[in-house]
């Protein structure tokens, strides 16, 4: 399997962000999970060219910006399973927060979805959650071979994992999937 034929290869590239790990209680996945009850962060990246192969009419992500990797989300997770999702909140991201998030996330719809599904469960307010997501995304060094989204090289999933581990000292291959 090689890029970009198999969107599933890197459609969601999950990256445990050890530098942002929280030592928290163990939760479970349900619609009533408590905010702030999780063990670590999982960063989910998406390879935009693969997404655009199946969504060519997505003007925001595919026609205007020419993205490579984008942040799909920063998710609270638990060592004993999935992290909390859909925690009760009345908070919503303000327009200034959305505008900042559009620098690393491709659409308002994705920003709203990630806040409602994951961000509300972090114990942070929307501005704090997206600021942390921005810092986490900015901390990743993307392999040189994957920084030109229009002409990606033919790489297997293992090649991609090794390239990320090499480009990010302290990040082990077992932290990537």
C-alpha cells in the first residue's frame, strides 16, 4: 500500500503526545463522560491529499490551501480504553478561537465537531483546548519527504512511521500508528 492510493493508510495518523501526557483517572467511553477524566493526549493527523481524492469539491480544504498534514484532533485518552467523548458543556468556541484554529484545522465543521466530541471532555475551555492543540501540532516535525502535498512519495505505512520517528527525536515508533 502506498500514498496516495490508500487514504486509510494515513487517513488518521494517530500520535501519542507524550510531552502533553496527563496523569488522570481512568474513564470509559460514553455520552456522559466527565470532563478532565483521562490519562494522556492522542494527536490525530490527517493527510489532506488522500482526503481530497475522495472529496474533490471540498473547496476549503482541497482547492484553496493545498494542505499536507492537518490536525484532525487532539483527543483525551485512557490507558484502559477510549477516552471520554461528548461531555456535557454549554461552552462553544468564539469566532477568534475558530479563526486561530483554521490555521491548522481545515474547516469550521471539523473545529465544531472536535470541540463537541473531544475538547469538551478535557476540562479546558474552547480557547485553551485549541491553543493546546495548536502547540501540539506545531511541535511535530514533519518528514521532509511529506512536506510537499502535491507530490507525495510512494511510502508504506512502516516507512511513514519510521520517517516520523526519525524526524522527531524522543518519539518512538511504538507511539505511532
